[in-house]
């Protein structure tokens, strides 16, 4: 099979070629479609959106949509696996800095709130439409979520120990899940000053976790 002009060629000891303009343009359009899909699905739900609706929002015709995604489910899979991977990797990066537990917890809360503020539509879709994914993608998302939760659990237990307290791992896990439920509801909250909202959500998260600032 002959390689296309969009496929980076790698020979022995050769570095991959940089992406072509065509490849970059296709990736940019794909990102636009994912953003439009998240917005529409957050508003109307997975079942209430068609591929044609998503394409129309960014000027892509119905048939041309299938050059980017074979189905609406494939689009949902990519969208939710991506946001789950971002949360997992970002949380791991915060924890791996090796800062004291209390400082790490504040950084984790701040990181999670940053994602909520910048990707609110994705958070809404993830909370509501996880069951519409393919089984394989659903499994991947749930695995990433579990690992993300356990990062938080380790840190919360560390904060308790730092304060001379003990916390059962099962209870810590419940507290972390409850905190996520609290934080992830923020895209549905009434309009509020963003800076004040961050302070309020941080304080509420710390209270739910039973931790002091």
C-alpha cells in the first residue's frame, strides 16, 4: 500500500515529518466538531442531536461529516474518553509533584475547577450520557475515572494523617465521589462571578472532604 501525503514517514533513525497543512486543517475541523457536539449534547442530550446538526454548526455538510466520524456514537466516545484522560493525566501531574498533602489537595481542587470552567459542556455530557457510549469506550472512561478518584483518595487520607486524624479508605472514597458530584454540578448553577465561584466551590469541596484549608 502506498503512503498518502498526510502520513508521516518514519525510516530507521528518521524523525517523523511535521504534519501537513491538510492534516492540521482536518484536526482543527475535528476539534470544532467535538466542541459543537459537546455544546449541543449538553443542551439537548445525546438522543436529541444528529450528526447533521453538529456539522451544520461549523459549516460541514451531512455527507462530509462521515469523513470525520462514522457515527454519533464514535464522536461521543472520542469526546468522553478525551476529557476523562485529561482529568486523569492532570490529576496525576498534580500529585506527582510531591508537595505536602494539604497543598496537593488544594491544587487538585483548583485543577478540577479549571476543567469545569473551561469545559462545562463536556462535564454535563459526561455526567448524563455515559451509558450511550460503546462498551469498550465506556470501560475506558470508567477505568480512568476510578484511577482519578484513587489519586484524590490517597491525598485526602494524607491530609487527615497530617492533621493527626485517621480516615477509612471507603469513607474517603465516598467523600471524594460526593465532592465530584458537588463540583460537577457547577455548570448548571446560576450565573455568578467566576472568581467568587472558585472560592466558594473550593470551600465547599474542602467541607465535603472534611479537610481544612
